[in-house]
C-alpha cells in the first residue's frame, strides 16, 4: 500500500465518523484537530475503525502518530505492508 | 454451568444509556446482549398506549438541541459516535418557553433556542444582575463538565459569587433542578453546568411522533450492528466472587455469564442485585446500600384536548416552569404532591412545520411528589388520591397560563386524562422511591465494587435523554473499547 492509499483509508474513516465535516480540502501536513472539530472520542473511533476494518492495532501511546494525514501515512503504511496489504 | 451462554458484554436495561452502549459495543464486534424487564424499550423515556392513544412517559422536550453545523456539543458527539444522521431524529424546535414566578407568574423570563433572548430577558428584569449573569455564563461555557474526575462544589455557592438577587438565583435553579436534579435544595456545580447548557445554551426540540422516533432509530442501529436483546426478561441477581461479577441470574431463572457487565438500572438498584438479602427490600436494608435511593419523586398529569391548546387562549409557549412562593423549594414533598411549583408542557407548541401537527391537544403538568404517601395506598384510595391531586395540580398550573375564556372551557375541551405517580414510576422502571433522577450520589467514572461491572445512565451523572445516551457511549468507550478489552 502506498502512503497516498493509506491517507485515503484514513479519510474514508473520517468521512464515516464525522459526516458533518468537510474533508475535501484537508492539508496533509497540518494537524487534523486544527482543521476539523475532532475530539478524543473521534480519535478513539479512528483507532477502533482501523482495527475493525483493517486489523491494524494502534496502541494508546502511539495515538499522537495520527495527528496529521502525513503522520498517519508514515506510521500506518508499514503496518499495512507488514500485513501484506 | 458450562452450558451457560457467554457474552462479551451484558447490558442491564434497554433505556437510552443501554441502547447507546450496546450500539457502540456491537459495532466494534463485541457479542452483546441487553436484558430488559419491561416489554417496551426506553426505560425512563418510554411510551405506552391507553385507550387507543400513545403517550410519551418522560419526554417533555429533548434538551441539548443544537442546529446543524454546531459542533462539539453532546448532541453532535452522540450522533457521530452512534453513526446516526441528524435528520433521523427528525427534531423540531420549541417555539418559546418561560420561567414564571409569583402567585400569578408576575415575574417571567422567556427563553428560546437562541440564548440572546434569555440574556436580554435577564437584563430587562434584573438590570443590576446582568454583569454577574454574563460572568456566570462565561464560566459555564468554559467549564469542563464531561471530566470524569471533577471536584464536587455547591452550585448555590458558585452562583452566589456572581448573583446577589435570590429571585434570579431561584429562577435559574427551578428549570435546571426540575429537568435533572437528584439532590434537594442544591446541586453539584458540574451537574448544574450540564443542565444549564442543555436547557439554555443549547435548547429544546422534539420529534413530531415523540420519543418513539428516537427509540426506533436506536433499535434499528443496534440490530444492524448485530446486538441481541431480550425483552420481558430482567436480571434478578448478580453472582459475585473475588471482586468480579461472575454470572447473572435472569428473571426466568437461567444463568448467563459475561466478561463485562454494564448496568443502567441505577446505583442502589444494582447494589441490591448483588446483595441477596435485599431482594425483598425493607426500608432499613435499602437505606444501608452504599448509594442511597433518591428522595425526589414526581407526578405528572396528562390532559388530552379536542383542540390545540392555543385555541383555549393559552398562547404558544412550549414549556413553563412555575413557582408561586417567595422561595423556590426543591425537596421531597411533605404532602402527596407539592403543587407550589412545577412544569407545564404543551407538546403541540413545537415548530413541526407547515401542515404538521399533533392529532390532538396535549397539556401536561409535572410536580414534586412523595413516594411513601403513594406507594402503599389501597387501590380505591389510590384512585381517589389521583382524582383529587389531578384537580389540584391543574388548578395550580393554570395560574401561570392566560385565563380561559370561560371557567369550564378546559373541562369541555378535555377528551381523556391520565396521571402517573411515584408508584407508577417504580412499577415500570424499577427505580427505588420513584426517583427518576436516581441517587443523589453520582458515580462519574462508572466504577462499582466489582472490577468488571460498570454503571451507565442516570446514576453515572450525565442527565436527560442525550446525556443518558452519552453516558452509555462514554462508559462503553472508557471501560471496554478504549481499554482494548
């Protein structure tokens, strides 16, 4: 999986958990929290959906790696690769 | 019993908190079952049929309403967490409500879902208090009311640091207390903040078809997520060992086991299930529970009219919180009912849109009531007491509405009546003492004396329909999903 594909996976999850947010113009290098109203409950949901849909585990200590789309791609892409995706 | 059914999570009670927790857990793959003793869902916010009509139980108005686009409030959070589209709840806004104090409601503060209306009313009626009021509101806006570890503080003490007029103080406490306080006279400030935001900074709304609409959405979601539920089958006993809830004995005598248990039936009610000697509770034993049952109960009259209430000259106020006395007294009623203060609700007066209206007129009144004075009455006396107090409550409430065109206009327009009492509440919800707002002692983190048993709902301390749902969500997240268990 490429980093762009990983970003797409994260965007699909955000679209489902926060349908009231406009995600069409998100900047990759800016914190998601600064571009949308996402609280800790929403971040928990991103983690939970990654596990449910893709079997990806994100330990609580690593939640900070999900801050922006770029950091999500850097952190998650190797996890997808490790699963052969 | 090796053959006993095992669930990842068992939820006791199919009210708002139980259904919301169930949706979260089932969505994320947990094997969940909700056990509900009653034949209807909704718990304290249920509905019933009588004489071919459907009545809502608790719902005057759903609080916490915000318009589309407003984010970060309880309603928005719960829609996201439960993957519900806001249109599914089909919420219609209130027209306007008021707090009316004095023997004839001489001092009155109107409010709507636009907070500036309330603020200008306070400025008009209490010009000397408005600066303090604004400081109080900004404190409330910035207060972290969902923190699970806040330090308790007296709301009266906080309000008195900002307001010096006891009349205004009572006029703020009256609606806030009636819509959610389990404590007499005062509240914990965090609870006050939750309710103040829910009523005044957010607002009132209702689906045209009432609470059933919300329950249908929750039930559909729960079913689609793969959750199971069993109706008319409560939990009669929790078997504990080594600090764990090991098994649950159902009303039909069968036993199930669960890795986690979420109880939404109340703190003392849950404690009772763990203490077999309390299954036939006496007052003394019940009082010995770690979390006491609430002292506050209520009665409600429902009057069905053959016309819109506005046609009686009553205007189109949605909710009226009233008090006739110099001081507002929020305490266990000394008599069967305390008619000095209460809440009038006219469900017809929501803005349902053009050509959409309720089939009949409805006029509902709620007052504080004394559980003990209702619970042991023999049937004939119980009926007589209902008839007597129904008339007294109506008389009291009408003082705060415009005068009828003729004295018997209400009687002529009435096609049906019903009334529920503290006894009715306990019968259908299992709440001890008819205490719909539960124990005065809330347990914000939901922990109990058992490691794998958590509380959600009223006694966890998030209030109202939206609060109850958010409570179920928070406890499922905090104790089970987030913990990765």
